[in-house]
C-alpha cells in the first residue's frame, strides 16, 4: 500500500479539534496557512508560556489514520481532525520515522519530521479515557506515544486528500523520535 493523505484540517482559532478542508496551503518555515499554530516561533499555549521565543518545531501535526481503527476497537470513535492534526495519513509508519525524515506531500510540499506529539490532557477532555489509548508501553516498559508526529515546512505547497506521500530518510545514523 502506498502512503496517502486521507484528510487535511486547519483552524484559525485555538480549539482542540480542527475542521476538515478540501485542501490546505503549507507555507515554508511557517506551517499551515491560516492555522492558529502557524509561525516561526512556538504557538502552542503551553510552549508559549515556557518561552515564546522557541522555534516552532510543531508547525504541522500528522496522525496516521490507522490509529483511529485501533482506538475504535477499544470503543472510541475518532475522525480526522478531531485530535487536532493538520494531515491525516494512511499507509505510512509515522511513529517509526527518524528525526529529519523528509515527507514529500502532493506535488510540491516538503515536511521535515521533528518529533512526536506530546499527548496532553485535552485528549481526555475530548473523549474520557482516550489519552490512555494513545499513550502506551512497549514490551520493555518504555513509553510509546501514538498521537502522531510533528514537522516543519521546508517547501510550501497545497495538500489535499488523496495526495501521495513520499519518504526520504536522512543520511547517517537515524535518531528515534522524541517529544517536541
């Protein structure tokens, strides 16, 4: 199965969920045009409170659609955009990508993977008990964060549902994703 975009979402206001769109425009160095989290410096409220001058490593949030099927098996109905992601994907192991991976989305856009989304309590406010489903443990007891990945826009372009996603791994040793 090839990797594709299944939904795109954005919101100009601070809100946990983001409405689905017919397309979004990614702007190099900023994020999703018109999205509240777009910018050179951090826009997530908790990050702004810590240090508003931090670089924005969370310009575009991606979640794998396969997560929705996984949580549905546990009784949680979640649709694209409802966990605040900008791009919902299918057919790509987002959580297994190393830092610095380039994702070529659609005809022009290029995203650079920066790290894992840090799941927050808003997930439980959205659906009680859901946070426990997107934070787990591996066989050795290590923390597994499943709420998607974060990226920055290296090259802008329009992204629409159905667009293909190409993956270019970084050279050299691959670093596992950590929370950003």
